[in-house]
C-alpha cells in the first residue's frame, strides 16, 4: 500500500480562505496605524522646529522666527532675525512637509510666523490657550499647543476631528 504525504487540495483551499479572511481584517487596522504614525511624525517635526528656534533664541540672545511662505503645510524655516545688535540673519532650520494630504491650520495670533525673544518666550501670542496648530492627515487630527511661555507641546488628549478652539491646550 502506498503512503501519500502532503495536503489535499481541499485542505489547502480552506487554509487559504482562512488566511485571506484574517488578512482582510488586519489591513484596515494597519492603514489606520500608519496614518496615526505619519500624523505623529508631522506633529513632532513641527514641535522640534519650534523648540530648536526657541533654544537658538536663548543661546544666541537674538530673536528667532519660525515662519512659512504661505501656509504651514507647505513647510517652514527658522531664521535668526538681524534687528537686534550683534545678531546676524541666518537660516537655521528648513523643513519641507512630505505629505500632500497634510493640512496644518494655525489658530490664535500665530499667523504665518512665531517669533521667540532672547528669553525664550513667544512674542505676540493671544494667550489663554488660544494659540495652537491643528494638523490633519488622512482623517486623523492632532493638535500642537503653543502657550505664552513659548514651549510647544502635543496634548495627551486626542482632539475631535473638527476642533476649533484651544480646549485641548490646558
């Protein structure tokens, strides 16, 4: 009598159907995780640019500005401003946002620039937790808060997708 080793075609088909079903369940979770990670990376890039500008303002005892040409989602540049004696204009940080789907909206008195004074404080902000950025990417939303003392942060509470106030910047 002959011994056959291996699987029957029916066993292979059932195994492939079960694997396909599990893969179909896992793919949406991975795509949402990737979107959250991309949004977190964009938020951290903005925070790092602001912290670098603040640090350079204190170190150089000059005003340093983080500004954008038109919109924040197009990218930003940190520059030493030369309107104080002993400060020479110099570009410090250049950042280009890599995703076309990223939308960054500034609220409060941020406008197209944030300027830090030699003490590390952000100049001209509205205060009362009204100055923040809203970052939206692939249906995910994140907030970067900018208080009067100038140290930007990402709050622990994730915002509602249509947040329009600084309620998360407390």
